[in-house]
């Protein structure tokens, strides 16, 4: 069983032990593959070794994959077609982002902070750009999920959960005035006038 957390500071646990990655680019390569499930070798070379000539870049990629297999002590990455690299579907891997992406009213709970928080790889500008774009996309998805849950809560007059969701929305965007207005109205409707003030 492999457990992968990509929200907030990323980490990987295998059989209750944290994986120690051999080097940053190998770790980033694993996260990229876990997120996308598959990638071409050319895509990975462009992401991590664009500043290296093709022969050495492909050698670096082979080395990174080899080191990852060694770190996990299993074939976590497979390449049945030479040009494409996959995460091994035969291994049980629990990824927080996969659960977050499900159409489930409570899937927002999997968001524990920004995607790959503080994770930056030296000399891998393309990967860092990709991670930055995903951070924005996933945060927007989180806010949309919260707004959907809030709508359900207000329709069902679930004021306690509505308060919780509004506080999460305010935490994400403290300058969005509408959330404060809704929270004030919610408190007023419960007779909690001091809180409303």
C-alpha cells in the first residue's frame, strides 16, 4: 500500500514508513507521474532536463526511474512501450488528489493546503511552471467545491456546516466581501447577534 499526499508539503508513505527520495528531480518525476498516471519519455526529458543534450537527458531519465524503483523496492514505474512511462496499475496507491477529484459532496475535505506547497526543483523550470499552474487550478476547484457545498447547506438550512464552509472560504480569500455578508446573515438568522457584529 502506497499513500501519496500532494496537498500541502508532499510526502509518500509505504507500509507506514516515509519514502526517502534519492534526489529532487526523481521525487518531482514521481509526483508528476502520480498526478498524470502516464507520460512520454520526451515529455519528461523536456520537463526536467531541457538544458541538457538529448543523449544525457535520456540517460538521466533512465537513472531517475531506476533510483525510484530502488527507493520503493518495487516496480512502481513501468514502461511496456519504450516511449511511454506509466505508474504501475497493479500496485495499490492511495492519492489525495484522486479522492479530491471525485464527484463527492465531501471531496473538498481532501484539500489540506496548496498543491506541492514549497516544492521547487532547481534547473527544472518547465516542471515548476506546471506545478504553479496546477496550484492555481486546484485552488479554484477547491473554492468551487466549497461554494457547491455551501449552496446545499443553505438550501437545507444546515447552518452549522454552512458556518464552517464560509469560514473556509474566508480563509482562502479574505477580501471576498460576499462570504462575510453571508456569514453575518447566517448568524443573524440563528439569533447570534454578537457574532454577527
